[in-house]
C-alpha cells in the first residue's frame, strides 16, 4: 500500500492558504501605490469580517455533520436591530436598555434559537435546509417587526467598545502617512473575539469527544450510530453551538456597522457557506476545519478589498469572482474524490 | 455453560406480518469455533442474526451467552456489544474521514486530565492492537486511505477489542478478492485460537470448507440441522439448503427440444469479465436455444448476464452477435444489437410505477428509437393491446397504472416491454420469482415458445425444476466464476446439484 504523507484534505487546505497568499501578494504588487501593502489593509479585512468569521465558524461545525443553517444571515440582522432599538433612548421609541444586558440577551436568544432548530433537525429528523429556511424568514421578519427604519446606535459604552483600537505590539507595521503622521496598525475588539472563536472551535473540533463525534457523524451517520455515539444529541448540540456563534457574530457585526436595519447582512449565510467550502469543508460533511474557513473568509474579503481599491470596477465583481472560486474548489474536491476512488 | 458453549439460542421464533420468519430455531456456538450459517435467500439467516444482536425482537425462545446468568434479550446492537456479541457487516460501518486509531476507539477514547481526547495514548494502543493482529497499518492515517479489505479488518479489530466472545461476520468477503480473503481467514483463525466464537455468514461454499469447523443450515425459517464440516460434504450441503433429499431426487423430463448445439450461433462471448463480480468467461448461445445459468445466490448468475448486456461494462474480452464482433458499453448498445434484459429486481430496475401499462410496455421501444421519435398513439395502443392479449395480462385497462397490478402481471408487462422491441436475444433474470404457480407455468411456456420462434434466451432461476423444464443447456457458476456447462443429457436434478456444489466430482 502506498502511503502519502499529505492526504488530500490537507492538500485542499494548503491550496486555500496558498491562494490567499498569492491573491494578497498580487494585490500588494499591483496596488502598492494605493496603500495595499500596509498591514492595516490586511487588518481592515479582519475588522470588516469579524462577524462573518464567527458565523462561518458555527456554519463549519454544522456543515461537518452534513447539515446546513441558512438562517444565520437574517439572525445577524435581527440581533443588530435588537441591539440598536434596545439601546435607543425611550423618548426616541427605543427600550433604553444598557448594552451589556442587551448583549447577554442576544447570546441567550442565539442559544434558544439554535436549540429550537437543533431539536427539529436532530430529534424530529426534519431536513436542515427547510428548518433553517423557516429560521431565515423568522429572523428577517422579526427584524422588521422590531423596527422597519434604520436605527443608529448612540449608546456611549457600545460606541466605546466599537471604537476601541487595539494597536499592534511594538508598533509592528507602523508607517508614516502622507500628512507625515505616524500610523500604528490596529484591530478592533470584534477581531479579537473572532480569532478567539476560531482558536476555541479549532481545539474543540480536534481534541474533544464532541468535536470528534461531529466528524464521525459527517463521515457516516449510520456507522456513528452503530459505534455507539449519541448522534441526535451531538447534532442538537451542534446547532446550539451555531446559534450561539451566530449571536456572537451578530454582536461583532453590529460593533462594526453601529446600526440596525432590515437590509443588513442579506446573503451573509451564503458568504459563510462559500467561505467554508473554499476553506475545504465538504457540504456532504465529515471533512474540513475552521482554519480553512478563516482563510475562506479572508479570500472573500481580499477580493472585495481589491475591487474596492481598484475603484473603477463595479461592486458586484466580488460575487462573480467568488462564484468562479467556488467552482474551482468544488471541482478540486471532486477530482480528489475520484482519485481516491481510483486508488482502491 | 455446558460443552464449552459460548452462545446458545433455543427455540427462537419470530413472525413478520404474514410470514413466519423463524420457527423454533436452535443455534449453538462453541468457544474457539468458526461456524458457518448457511441457507438460501429468505431462509432466515439475517433474521436470526438480527434477533441475536437486538435489531429484531423475537417472540419465543431463549438466548444464553457464556458468563452471563440467565437468558439475555438485547435492546439494540450497542446492548449486544456490551454483552460481548459484536457484528461486522458486509459494508464497512466505520467513518472513512477519521483516522484508523479513532475508528478503533471512538466512543471510548482515552482522555487526558483536562477532558480532551488523549491522541497519543490512543494511537499507541491502536498501533499495539494492529501489531497483535499482524496488520501493517499506520493508525494515524485516515481510514479511507486503506483498501476495503483492510478496512474490513479494522472493523473486526474494533469488534474484537471490545472484548467480544461472539463475533458475527455477515458476508464479509463479498467485496474482497482472493488474496484479501486469505488475509481475512488468517485473522479469523488467529481469533479462533484466542477463543473467540465466530459466526460466518457467506454464500461462498469454497470459503465454508476452507475455514469453518461447523455448519448450521436454515431453510424457510426452520433449522435443517447443525453439522460438523466432515459430516456434510458439499453436495449434501447444497441439498440441505435447497430442501431436496439427495437420495430420492426424481428426475424431471425436460419439455424443451434438447440439443441445439449445431444451430448457428447467436451470441459468442469470449473472456468477458468485470472485476469484483465475475471472472473471465466464455459463453456461446445458439439460435433458438435456452441457456440456463445455475448456481447459488451470489455465484455470479446475474452478474454474468449484466456483463453481456453492458449493464456492467465488460473490462476484458470480446462479444460477437450473429457472427459480427460488437462493442457493448451500455444497455443501449445491447438493445441496438437486439438484446433485452429482464432484471431480477423488478421493483428497483424494471417497472415505472406511476406510468400506465401501455407506457410501460412501449418504454424500451421508445428508448431504442431515441426520445425525439415519438411512436404514434394509435401504434402504441395496438402494441399494448397485442401483448396484453398475448401474455394474458390481467389489468383493468391498458391505461391502468402498473403499480396497481399484481406482481405476476407486472412481470408480464416488463416481459412485454422487451418482446415489443423484438429482440433476437433475451436475458430473463428470475422471471418467475414471487409470482403464483399458474403464471409461472405460463411464463415457462412462453420461454419455450419464443425459443421455438428462433430467439435465443438466457434463463436464470433459483428453481432447478423450472430450469430443467425450459433450458436446452446450462452453465454452472460458482463464486463469481463460470465453472462448467451441462449438456441436455447431463441435466438432471442430481447432476445440477453436484455441479453447483463442485469440489472434484463436478464437471469442471
């Protein structure tokens, strides 16, 4: 038997990372005059996508079991609106609540939302697509029920958290801008949270019983049952996890946009799914990991950033490029699967 | 327990709606014994196994396992596993995307102090287990990196490490090649020497005699007998499985027209094969001849037919139709040279339940013409009526949905479908299975009539009498290989059974 040191799944991850590096490198080469080489440009991609990273991490776990959760985008919109209206002063039609209480409530709602979806999917055996589609309509609908206007957030504490800059230690990547001012690159609180989520989920997937059970179920649900795993419970827990991470993502997203409106985060679920797929997660489950997903998000972010930096291209171009990348990665996965089969 | 028994099942009975699946069946297994559980399809092998592993609930009887006080009833397979009864199925029930070590230990992984999976210890233990079983496997690799045979053995290793006393191997060899089967046998004997009792379910007679100590035969849900291998030579085993007392087999006079080997050739297959299902075979079929394919279930009867028809693409060999060499890659190619196939699983491969009788009849004709050439309605009606009358299909009208017809009549509709394409060569795979006696006779007569019109046929059936009545010649298959042919003179119940059983006395 021939044994390859690198299996095809690792190879997919490497391709994703290489693609990101090449893409970003090309951007640096072409747009060096527009400041693309500054570290801050890279960090801005993180800052813009902090919410998406959290949501996509949850989506990755769900997809690893072979499921899907398309409710996440409208849930994020719902949480943003909830936070915005909640913090609005009573005289302006809001609820006048403090931001820590609201954030805690959002996390609780996320868990409840996830457990309802998880119960329907895991214990009543309903298709995840249909269940989360109901979740999608609910979230989008509730957003408008809470308020159908754009509500900006003025609450001082939330604003302070939003504007808090965490500078790079030792002034890494510092540069002097055109006005002669020294700029030290920074990240936002959301980025710290998102990276923490990625690390925790990575370790959870790799080293805990729960994490390994997720992979086992995605690999072969029937086998997992026969090997004595509590498949239903693990699936249930996975959707709760996704709901919770979506709530965290919603808060991060809100910290970035500082408002709630009905058109927010439309299609975010698709961004999360495509990031996971580009990062090497199979829709059929069992293969993939959250590091890949992180790079998936970064690739999508880089594309948007490049198009924005160019300035002349239509803002719809990122979608087209993402589509091409998706096809490319799906094709790669299919080719690897065929190669595996041929080897037998 | 007495006599060193590790498992003893007494008087197990169970009914499925309308069918007595098991009737008062006993099964005994000794420590360190490999016992084959044999029987034709529907004999009750799987049902018995499922009763043992807790998948089915039996109504009467007792199960005793060595070391456990009193009779046991298993709630599910997990419960059975806890009591030391492990099952390894034909298809590998492991997770291909996890490492070998994880597959061995999932659900009972060694843990570190902080509650995470201790991969180091797990890998070490797994490697030790592999070494013990003399398997050269890197346990950190994903399971899917290994061949099916090795995966099968890893599944067994998992079962064994759960400290099983009884290991059930349910047709573990059906997708393995000879060398892999050897490896598996080595492992089985290794386990047997460690005192594990093994129940081996298989269709392959060779394998029974290669590795087993005892044989238990079931037929129609009842116990035929428990034997040692020495007591039960092949021919007697086949007789026991088929329910014929070997000594008083009455020979049945064939109704068919006897030897046709001087007629011109219709089909000339040379060295056709499909890896994993059928080894290279030669087969000639003359015009107007009915050739029967005989052998036990799983011996490659249907598989041989599928290769000729292009349902499984032949990987080697050539085929001549009417003296001309043709390439058959798909069933459409086969249809275009005048072949037809009536598949054995008519529900899955034959009928289209929501179409009418008429539509089902013209389906193959339409496929042959291509989808753009529509057959005029008037002609469709003509054809449908012709065959409904000819085969006396009992249907309310030609527009009745086929799913409302009885099994036998559905079978006739499918037969009509192929007759409508006017084939020169027709393969009938178990055309009489599950239909009543009257219709069976009609179909047998029709086969003989078609042959009389100069058509060539392959006829596959599990019922030897039926084959003797309709066939001019028989090809014998065993373990995925064509092992011989029986001419009209050699065809008798006794001769056929000897040939099926093989082992020296057959016509090799």
